[in-house]
C-alpha cells in the first residue's frame, strides 16, 4: 500500500476523506469514494532520493493527457490548415500548447491540493441545476472526442489493411478489450503502452518530415502570429479546430483524476512537491505533443501546399498523395501506422475521462467496459450514418466539425477550473498564485472571444 491508501479506514464503507479537507471548508460535504478508486494512490512515489528519482515516479499521467492533444481529430484540422495556409497556423498550435500547459497545471493543483477531480469539484460546489448541464456538456465533449477516434482509427485500418470504413467503424468497438487487458496488469502498464505508441508515432513522423524536407525558415516564420488569423473566417474556423483539438475539455477532467493515482502522502510539503513534479510531467508531455502536432501541419505544408493542393482535408487524400509527392511508398504506410496508434491511445484516455466524468458528477459507478461500450456506441452511430449516407469523402469534414464542437465546449470546463484553483477558501495553501490565475483567465477569455466570433460569423452569414 502507498503513503495515502495505507491510512484508509478498513471498514466496508471505504470512506475517502479528501486530501486537505481540513484546509478546504468551502466544499459541500465529504468527497466520498474517489473516481478511478481501483487505482487511487496505487503508484508508489519516492519520498527520498534525488530529484530525478522522484520525478520518474510521477511521469505517466502527463503522457495520457498529451494523447488527447494529438488524437485523429487533430490530424484532419492540421492537414486542412497546413495544405490551405501553409505554415501560418503553426502559431495557433504553439499558442494552444502554451494554453494547455497553463490549464493542465491547474488540474494538478486541484487534484492534489483539494483531493478532488474537476467533476467532483463541480458537484460539490454548484447546485444540481448547474452541475447537471455541466455534466451533459462534458459528455458531449467526450462523445465528440470518441467520434474523432472512431473515424480516425477506421480510416487507418482502411488505409493499411483495405478494410471498408463501415466495417472498420464497427471493429473499433472491440478496443474495449485492450483496455481491460491493460488494467489487469496495473496502471503503470497502461502508461507504458501509451508512451510506446507515442514513440512509434514520433518515429513515423520523423521519417516523413525528413522525406518532405520543409522550408525551416518558413516554419519559424509560421510561429509568429498574423492578423489574418482573425480577419480570415476560414482560417479562424480551422484555427478553432486546431484549438479544439489541442486544448481538450475532457483532458481537464482526466488530469485532475489521474494525478491522484500517485501515493504522494498527506503533509503540505509532500503535496506541494507532488504538484510541482506532476506539473513538470504534464509540461514535458505537452511539449512532446506540440512537436507531433506541428509535424502534421509541417508535413501538409511541405507537401500539399507547396505544390498547390490546398484542399486536402481528408486523411485518405493525404495518404494517397504522400507517395507521389515524396517519391517513397514508405511515407503513406508510416502515415497509416501512426494514425492507428493515435486511435488506440485515444481510446484509452476517452474511457478513463468518461469514467471520471460520470463518477465525479453523478457519483454513479458502472463497469469500465460497459462505460466504454456505451460511449463507443454513441460515437459509432453518427459515424456509420455519415459514412453510408454521405460517403467516405465526408468523414474529414465530420472530423473537423467534431474538433470545433470541442472548442465550443471548452469554456464550460475551463471556467470552473480557474474559479476553483483561484479560491483560497477551497484550495487553502494550494491555491494558484495570482500570476498563474491571471494567465489562466486570459487564456479562458481569449478562447471564449474566439468562439463568440465564430458563432457570430455564422449567424450573420
């Protein structure tokens, strides 16, 4: 048993007092049993030793969170943005990554300092009339994420093994057995699998980027913001899609729950150290995610945009064009392999975030495999309908739309997170410093303003 779980009462009720409860009188009642209770505090941490030894114990949750920042839905938006506007949207990918680092650092504070994930914090702070709509919003975001994973994985199977999309969509429901198998070995095995898949994805894109030989000067210029991002409606739409694919609403719930898988102790010093180490973990992982996201956009700009193919928004289009443009049959194969790896990784994080959201908001627990099948079925239905009714060519547009939906849902997770972590009444000594809260407020305000402009543009025609 770890430093935290060893102190739990052995009675059958298994009451879990929230970490630092005596410091957070503003929460309504006790937290009760935590989400993901089967892995709560299950990963041992080092109380002594070097900084690197301590950090090693905390490495893992950040990479599960980073998966959500490079899922198949992000591929469609990055491919569309890179092919149409070249390297110009790299600045959006960079800005989104910085926003993600800020927001995920707040998640570690909430999970460790208050001993609650974001869903539990909403349930314990807001009246039911507010908490239930927030729960529905979170479920919509998870469904949109799952939709992108279903379509992306099905396309990967089609490109690599020539499996029809309709059948591939149905096959994706079987990935629930992958999660069950990994959970049987322990939470560290899930983290190890995710990191291994990320390594495969990075290797695939490293080879493709080397073959594409991009203009690195243009890449650096693309990291500088341009006023066209707001003035050009189509660029704004794709930029919001990248933002929605990078800063994911369900990741805010996920990270605040996953950080509690570490057995970091109950003293203030131990919790402060846990917050610091968990923040470093997520920051490193998100920088890695930015490299992958930027690679997708750079690949599209260096291949498609350079030769005038400015309308590549479908994953199968990209796969077909890579071989003749790069002069290598290896490039499209690597593209499909990386896509399938992204889908497999994303399916794990969607399951965990769905479990945290349902258990946290409703205090209602069902078996993880059943939760996975329910969310998968909800995502499969629109994917099958679109594939059959509109044909395979519409799947790319559906992917981009799913990412914009995520961007529109993001404020409903962001605003409560910033509110809770800024409150000393709720967080005690673990409240976010003012400079961090100010950056988080500016991040939330920028995203809300961009979303409002997008909606206004559609309403005004």
